[in-house]
């Protein structure tokens, strides 16, 4: 038996060439492996990112071959010059993964339409006076989500946000910014566990 080309039917895994399977059509089989997935328009379970065939749109349907998802961080390098009372774009030097090549120039521009879960954590340091600190998510330059915290003088701020946003799969893009009003310049900490951004297409 070729375990690379199996079809899941009524709770049983069956070889692709088994008699009777020829009567099944694209879309009737939802799970398969290897070449059988392409033959029946099914999710290829040998590739966690792969989707083939005529699946429903809300499951990453027709034409989607990779589920877009990404994670980025600053690779231990601080971002200095976060001036007071100004929204500053957060830069991201290192991609942990970017499955559909949708992350570039500090922006996530998904090329598959749908709803995306986007999460971010950010550490802000170097404020010698009390401050309101905020990390924001903007869609096409307009803020759609923020997370923040007030701090006392000489404290670090650890901020997060999590949101679900729609993307049209063509022109919509997302980017992160940071704000503080301590009266002096601050620094975004570069440690990957503190400062990161990630997102994925939802089913």
C-alpha cells in the first residue's frame, strides 16, 4: 500500500486506486495525502500549510495553496530614537516565518482575502518620567487596535494587543507603531521574547 496517496472516506483511509473511488468527485473528499489530495481537491495532510481544490471559501478555498502566516521580531537589536508624543513605526529585522511572502518593509500585506488574527508584544524602555505607553496596529494607515499601559518614572512598559481584522487580499496592509509621552526619547527593546509580531489567516 502506498501510504503517500490515501483518501479518507467515511472514517476509513483507502488507497487512491481502490475500486469505487473513481465515482467520487472533486470536493466530496475533504482529506487525503500526497497526489490523492490534488486528485480529489482535498486538504493535503502531508503538508500543514497546503490547501488544494474546490474547498469552501471560509476554509481557504479555491486557489489558495498556502495559508498566509508570519512571525517577526527584532533579533535582539534595540530600536532607539522613539521620540516623545509621536507615533513611530516599529521596524522588524527578522522573519521567523512568512509562509506566503506577504511580509516586507515592516508591513504585512496579505494576498489572500479573509479574517486574520494579529498579535503583538512590545517592550519600551528608557523613560525617566511617568508616561502613557501605547503600541498600535494600523490598517492602511488608520489605527484599528491598540494596547497600552501607564508607567511611573524609570519603569519599562510591556504592551500587547490581539485582534481579528479583515483583509481584501490585494491592497490592505498592516503595520505597528509605538507612542510614549514621557518628555524624553525612549527605546524599543530588541529581545525577541519581549518584542514580536505575528499573524495568520483564520479558517
